[in-house]
């Protein structure tokens, strides 16, 4: 990863369960801020911004207020595995 301490690019689901959005987050080693580029799954608003980095990471859509959460990838995979079994 070199210059970055955290990088992710994920698909986001709306409250209706449709995968309409995405989010990309990058945090440089020398920064306490996350650079975020997202497409809101609720209103399809596209925006690029930065905000303080902390775990668990979440950001609100500036247009509709939808809260986009980024759980740890390991936790997200466990949840998907449970859903497959059910």
C-alpha cells in the first residue's frame, strides 16, 4: 500500500436492497483525513469530499442525508456468509 494506510472501493445498497451506489475511500499515511468519492445509493448524488478518518467509517449524503456505513471487510464477509446459509 505504500503511501496509504487504508484504501477501499465498495458497492453500496439502498434501503430497498438495490446495489445502486459505490464508495471509494483512501487515507494517506501522513494524514488524519479520508478522501472520499461516492455515489449515494438512495438519490444517486455523486460527490468527492474529505472528512476525519475513524473506524467504523460513515458519511452522510450531502443531498438526501442517507448514512453510508463502511463496516470492516471481515465483518461484512461474515454477514454475507450467514445470509447465504439462511
